[in-house]
């Protein structure tokens, strides 16, 4: 009389959060791991990656590989312009674009959970 979880897929942790934890515990005074950079960097990364995902799925002439290449580049550019550099956020952008269908099915909700929840 066990519970089966065949169709249940809950995203509560993404891989880039391990890098975030390592940075916080190894260099807590670094500017890269201040709350402003953590939250701002992840918000920028998710907005860029979800927007790119929509752009490449709507346009048949842009392959998904182009979106995967542009995601970290555009994320770094926007983070640098806004002064919110946070390296694990770039990984979160790639994780979304290269992720499971369960990630992409969340769409904009992926920002709330798992990204901001993990931050």
C-alpha cells in the first residue's frame, strides 16, 4: 500500500544552486554573493532564458542551439550593464533552455519556484 509518484515531478532544486552554496560558504564577503547580486542575477537570467525560449520555439528559422548559446552571453551582458554579476545565474539560464520538459512547462512560474525559492 505505497504511494506511486509516476506522474508527479516537482522542481525544487536546480543544479546552479550548488555553485551558489559553494560561493556563499567559501567567500561570504564577495560582491558576487551579496543578496542583490543573487536575486538580481537570477531574475535577469530567467527573464533572458525564458524570452529566448519563446523566441526560438515560435520562430522555425532559429534553432534551439542558438538560444542555448545566446542565453549565457545575453545574461552576462545584461548583468554587467546593471552591475549584478552572479556566475551561477548563467548556469540557471542554460539549465532552463537545456532542461526537462517539466522545467519549460512551468514557463514564467520557473522564476518563482524553483529559482527564487532556492535563492
